């Protein structure tokens, strides 16, 4: 299983943008499903966006139209472009993988903190 390292978080004002990156230690070309999750203060971890090996994407209702997930198999990275950020987007963001729609998600990394505040 590849190791994943998230980066790109920070402090941003409401309405601003950030681009998160998830770097894999090995090839992601064959990985069936990759996703971004987040865990806000006092909240459960939730799924934000996913992308299949064939490029099909899905999004949580709360981020639809504002966030875009993409994967670059040549660079072994998965990115999350976040626009029109809101205070409620404040969370630690994690990326993860799974090998099939029936498999569990892999081991969690350190995540990257995103804080949206004026």
C-alpha cells in the first residue's frame, strides 16, 4: 500500500481559495478509488470528494460546485482545488485510497489543516 502525505493547507479568508495536494510514495495509476476527507472541530470525519481510476468524480453536497478533485497518475498526486471557502470548511483534510468499492479505506496520514477565518 502506498504512503500518502498531504500538504497545502493554511489560513485563508472566507471566499478565498486553497489547493491541497496528496503525494503518494508509489504509483497511483492502478488504484481504484482515491478520496479526500475532512474532520472539523468536534465533528466526525466525513467524505469530501472522490475520484475513480477512470476519472469519475463525486462530491459531498456541502462542497459541490466549489471543490474539484483531480489525479495526476504521472506525478502520483491527487489534488483538491477549493474555491469560495467558508468558515465551515475549517478542518483537517486527509487523502486516502481503497482498492475496490467494497474495500475499506487505507491507513490515515497526518492530514493538513485548513482554517477559514477573517
